[in-house]
C-alpha cells in the first residue's frame, strides 16, 4: 500500500501538496496544530507514491511518502 505521512506540527497549511496531488489524496484537516494552522491530511487510498507532495512542500520533514509499505497508524 502507498501512503503519505504528514507531520501535522510541521505543516503550515499552505495547501501546495493538496493542490498538486494528481490523485486528490490529500486534504486539509479540521484540527488546528500547535502553530495554529490546519494541517494537511492523507485521505485517499489511491496514492501512487509519485512524491509530488513531498517535492512541493516548503517544510523539510513535513511529508514522507511510503511506497508498497504497510501503513502503521501513529
């Protein structure tokens, strides 16, 4: 399974990952992180692990893309 893990407290809610995902796998969550932003969330299992979200994200370490890995809820 491919999936994206977003470090909510690193995300500034810029929406670049959401706007650039070709499969509409990301969205903006309803919870506010400790910096006061609504962080992006992974929402769609159709992820191809293309990595576009990782490359467009201006925050180093905020997004990790997993390809063919078992998703662990953390």
